[in-house]
C-alpha cells in the first residue's frame, strides 16, 4: 500500500527563509466555526448565533475542495413600527481562494420562522441560492502542520462597509479552527510516525519563528 507523507508548506517556507503568510498545507482538514454577532441600526436591532458550524476541506496543489455547513438562530427587533421576529437559519458554503487566503462562497441559506409587527404575526420562509449570499473570507491568524486557526475580521469589515450609514455589525464571538485529519490509508504505526514527523515540523517552525535552535 502506497503511503504518501505530506510536507508542511510552512516548514518548507521557513527553511528557505521565505516570509510567506501562514496557511493550509495540502491534505484533508476538519474544522469548526464559532460565531455570534449583533446588528444595530436606526430602527432595528438584530442578532445571529450559530448552534453548530463545521467544515471539511481537502487542499491539493494549493486548490481547495470542500464545504462548510452551519445552523443557528436569528432575532430581530424593530422600533417603528414595533415588531420582533425569530428565524432558524441553515447555511451551506463551498471553499475557494488560496491556502493563505481561503474563502467560503455561499451556496444556500434557508430561513424559517415568524415576524410580529404591530400585533400581527406572519410566517417567514425563504431560501437563497448561489450568487445571492456572497463570499466570506476566512482570515488566518496562526498555522502549523497540524492546526490552522483564524477569525472573520475581513468578513465583518466587508459587511460594515456594505451597511455604512445604515447599520453596524458587532461580533461577540467570531473564530474558526481546523486540524489535519488522519491519513486513512496508514497503519497505526505509520500514523504514529507521521504524527511524530508533524510534531517535529511544528517544533522546527516555532524555532524558526523565535530564532532559537538547540
């Protein structure tokens, strides 16, 4: 059985003295998303909170293939006319971009719930498709051979730029993290050897970053 050992891109860059930005190296990655934010405008207050958010992406030759799915709730309050509403949200996006600048392109967003305005409650149900949702960049803060993590600062900045003069989005929690998935075709001994190699690569990467070699 062929065994393919993936070389961490950040380790190669460090060895060559290349100050490239941190990013994903080739391989299969599993991640989670944590997000809670509020929106405040002249006549509206709204909030969004994810109850779950996960993704799986495979990077090969610097190109991604994978999806991100998330579900949560959204609430809205109006002051004039007086009203409030609550929605259940389900989102699906596909990965694009580059290893050091990944992004998620919205494929579907389904919302259902109800809105009450001036005492009248009406059901709400709609679905948006590709081209109607937009693209969200995933900012990378730190990366190693086995872990990558970041936040949504650029996505929130884009949203606030689009809402300029009408409303402001303020995040309370907005970050994501991913870990390299085990290679499925490796034996237990090979998995342990690969784990040791990746740990050594991470240690090397950290030593380069701090300028300390022993």
